[in-house]
């Protein structure tokens, strides 16, 4: 990477060979190139990319790049999320959360098995995730379809074990954005899941966790919440693995 740390500079220098670039990506200085025939600084700049921001997410497009052209945020949200953008906004998918940590899982199955597990409308939850199921009102589970987004939502159980289910809050919302990105909002938490294909029967899923600022210093709550989440991911990993075995069986 050209940049690792944050700061304020008028240019940046590649840590590999010392080439210097302007903030517009133009190459302004290249070391030890005097002997290279037909080397032109103005032809060796960085390729511009279209970048836009929607709430906490930075979006990058490699298509139709128009340097120095302003990207309209409303058009970006419509292109990425369609009419689901408003639903996600009012359900607290925003910039008010603090980043907590990342977890990466590698699964030995086809990536679509993981997505299918995510999208089954809570069908498997009472059988595969008994701990989670006890904290949800599964009869309230609903799924709504939008242009490129599927949103599942479910109310949390109200019982005497309020502290135990504080991670879930009053309801949970699970948004699948086609084809490989998920946003989960529950209680003070938000986590995102990015699925990266490694092969026909192997992929990685990257979990990034975000938390409401009011509890970001509550270490015991964070540890317990992450432990509960880890348990659920392990349960899903087992499911996806045996689904892959079934897909490959001759039966």
C-alpha cells in the first residue's frame, strides 16, 4: 500500500521505490529513471477511481471513472441499495458507531452456501442457534425484498434476563446486499460481513464490529457480546461444511 498511517501531506511517497505522487495521483518524481528510454512522468500516474460515501461506508467503482467529477450521494445510495437505503438509514445504519474489531473466518464450502444460510428467514435459528433463538420472538420474523437488498427483521424477547440479551436490544435487522455483503444491526451493535471467494469450495468472510459510543468502554459487555457472536459463527461454520458435503455427495 502507498499509505498506512493517517495525516496531512501535500504529496505521498511510495515506500517501495520512493516514487512521489501528488494528491491527484500524478507522478511528480521518480527515482533512478534517467536511463529509461521514453519514460514520461505524465504517463505513469495512478489510475483514478470513483469514490463515494454512504453513511459509514466508502464505496469504490472501477467503472466509468470521471476524474474530478462530484459523485452525488443520493444517486450512489440508489444505485447500491435502491429503495432499501431509506429503511437502513432509519434503522440506525449511520456514522454514530465506533469501530471495535475484525474477525476473519475461512470456510471449506461454496460461498453461496453461506449466503443461503444467511437468507433462510430464520428457518434454521431455533434448531442450530438455540442461544440466539431464546432471545428472539421468532414468530415476528419477517423478510422484505428490495431491488438489490433483502432485509430480515425480528423482535427480541422481553423477559427477566434483560442483561443477558442486552446485545440484541429490542429488535434485530439483517440486510443482505447483493451479491456478497451483509449488514447486521441489533441493540447497540452493528456488524458487517464481506464474503470473498477463494475457490469453488473455499471462501473467507470478514466480520467488522461497530458499537454505540455509550457502551464502547464497557469491556465486559464487549467481551461477552463477541463471545456470543463467535459461538453463533462456529455453529454456522459447521452447518455450511455439512451442506457442502451434501452438495458433493452422489445421493
